[in-house]
């Protein structure tokens, strides 16, 4: 049994080591920026949440449409009262029975028609007429006396099941205003999605091209390490031959170690950058992601005035302000029409009942109206409040326009500054590379110091890294610029084409 446990333990260790080796040797996942953008659109939870919010607003919009239709309901109730409802008419009986008795005893009547229809004697004699009428009065009085003069209207406990409807006919534009506001809210929620898409695109550009920048910096550091290692080997040979002093050899060794440290640091930074990109793409299986789209810069951009005009039409934040302005106008219109009455049709049909009063109708229909004549000046103050809110939105829109124009101008100038720096750095890199080669040759001939060689190669690495950083800053600024212009989706068209210059070591 013990041998089995040992064998199982050994097997587990081997399996874990094999899994670790497999993970370390996993091939990189190559991905273009367009593929990363599509993955972000499909997986990012922040963007998916905003899209669900649009669906919510659309369902609320449909709910407001239903306000135009009648509301049909099924109502059931069971009621118990403290006492039953009844109508006691005994005082009426007591008032009319003596009249019947008096007339039936003392009344004198004549002209009663002869029931035999005798033409000779068409009416009965007075004594016979009086006797006949008195008998009828006494009989009627007895019936009145014996009648039920305490009627039960509703028993103490009863239950009903009924169907009813309410159909608003006119509500002072409140229903229409609610529908218009729902339409505007759908539009605002869609613009919020566009804001989130633009922000995520800028974030994706920052992290995707940040990873590409990191990979290129690793190459720069690797080239620097190789140059410093070659320089150290040359210095060691010259020291062994007694051509240079030991201090020169030590300086070359320090430079090589420093280059190795910077190279390892650049490699470590890649893991940090990849983790941020993985979070943006919302995909945990992209540990070995490697970009295939290179850093780029454009040769030219359209005039600033065209971008500003486009931004004022397409910027989602401006469109949200315009939507809120529409909501304020709708609210102001509804507040003013709150002075008008509300009219609705209604009806009810009794389906099933138990112990319900027979005097209650089986169905009813009607039209009702509510007209508030005075409410303590509340409506008047609401109208004034909505008007001031409209002014606030107007001022906010004006400020947003001016801020947007200033922001676009700032980014536009930054883009052109980076385009100019890229051109200038090309000349600087060419000169620095030529100077490094000359210095290294002079060192090998004994006419230059190790410090000069190290400084020359360091300058080359700095110019290369700065040149890469200029392109990265351009790409990030371009994403923000297109986001402010309201057309972030156009970023992919600037990544390639005749107007695009790619950069890769």
C-alpha cells in the first residue's frame, strides 16, 4: 500500500512538471488589432452591461406604448360587515294601515260598476257599492299589515368576482409625453453605449499597442545587451593584450550588466501589460497574446475644422445633452398641460357572486373626469422650474461645445507634434547609429574610451525607444481624438493604408 502511495505521488509530480513545461512552451496567440477589437465588443462585461441597459429602455418604451390601451383587470373580494344592510319601512306600514281600516269601516262609496254589466242597472246601488269597497279596503289593509316591511338589502358577508376596465381617453398629453420621453431615453442609452465603446476602444489601443511597444522595447534592450556584450568581449581581449587599463574593462562590464538588467526588466513588464490587455478583452486564456498589428503613424490628417464640425454632429456626449434637452422640453410641455382635465372610460361586469344584494347591477359602464382647479400653485411653480431647467441644459450644451472644440484642438496639435518628432528622430537615429559605429571602431583602434562607446550605444537605444514611444503616444492620442470626434470605429482604417507608416524593429 505504501509503494502505491509513493508511486501515485511520483506520478503526480511528473504530471505537474509536464503541465508546467507545457504551459511555459505554449505557443503565443497571434492577434491583430481588428481581432482584439471584435473580441472586446463581444466579451467586455462593461460594454455588455450598457447594451443590456439599451434593451431595458426599449422594453420601457414598449410599456409606455401600452398606456394608450385599456387596462383590463379581474377583481375578487370577500367582505364581512359588522351588521347587515336592511331597510325598515314599518313606520310607513303603521301610517297607512289605519287609513285602510278607517275607510274599510266608515267609508261611504257610490258608483261602483255592476259586474254583471246590466244595461238597466249599470252601477250598483250606494249601499251595495259601499259594502263592496269596504270589503276590498279591509282585505288590502290586511295584506299591508301582513307584508314584510323590513327588507334585507345586503347580508353581512358576501363575495364577488368581477372583470373591469379603465381606458384613458384624454390625460392632458401626459401619455403622449411619457411615450416621447421613452423614445428619447432609448436614444440616450444608445449614446451611452457609444461613449462606453469609445472609452473601451481608447483603453484597448492603450493596452494593445502598449504591449506592442513593450515587445519592441524588449528588442531594443536585447540589441543593447548584445552590443554591450560584444563591447565587453572586445574590451577583455584588449585588456588581456595590455592595450587598455582595467578601469576600461570594468566600465565595459558594468555597462553589460546594466544592459542585462534593463533587458530583464523590459521582459518582466510584458506580463504586467498583458494582464491589463486580458482584462480589457475579458478573456483569461490569452496569457501568451502577441500583437500582429505594429505601431503606426499617419502621414497627414484632415483639417481641424472638418473634425470639429463632425464632432458637433457625432459626439455621443453632445447627443446625450441634446437628448436631455428634449426631455426637459417634453417635461415643460406636460407641466403646462397639467391644467387640463383627465378623462377616462370605465366599466365593470359581475362574473360570480355569493350573497350579493339582488339590487346590485350585473354590469356598468361610464365615463369619468378629473379636473384639478387649484393645487396651491404647485403646477405654476413646476412650469417655472421646468423652464429654468431648460436654461441650465442650454448653458451646459454651450459649455460642452466649447470644451469639445478646445479638447480636439489640443489633441490635433499633439498628433502633429508627434508626426514632426517622428520625422526628426529618423535623422537623429541615423546620426546616432553612425556615431556609435565610428566610436566602436575608434575604441578597437585605441583612440576612444569605453565610456564613449557605451554612451554612443546608449544614445542609439534611447533614440529608438523614444521613437517607438512617439508612435505609441500618437496611436493613443489618435484613439482619443477619434473618440472625441464621435467616430472611434474609424480607428481601424487609420491602422493601415497608404496614409499609414508602420514601425517594427
